[in-house]
C-alpha cells in the first residue's frame, strides 16, 4: 500500500529559508532511494515560518527502510508547532476525475 506523509511545521520566520536549506540533502537522497515516489520540504509562499512537508512512498516498508538510513539535517531548528500525518493510499486517480 502506498503511503503519504504530509503536513506542516513552524519555525521562527527569520530561519525559515535556512531550515528548508538544512533539509536539502535529505530531499536529494530520498528522491534517489528505491521506493520513493516524491519528497518535498519547502517554505510556504504565504505564511511566514511555515515549512510544508510531503513524502510519497511505494510502501510502508520502503518508508521504514529509508528512515533507518536517512541522513540528518545539516542544522537543527526549534519547531514551534508540528502538524504532520501519515496516510495510507487506498486508491489513486486523476485530479479532476
């Protein structure tokens, strides 16, 4: 079963871009990892301090295997709030179907 991990975290607005940059190596390596369909960690374009997270995996096993070897961020930041959930995908179709 495919898996999506998605949500948002909040950091101080003045470190938002640095926080995203600190996770670049994770995004680059995850996208190359077997079973990874997509990963994105990006600054929100509207809300200061909000960082959006999105991971799409072929299976729980692929996600768990990645998490066992994933590199750490190059810098750590205090998280003000975390709203991230893991979803199991029961079906997929076009966005306007």
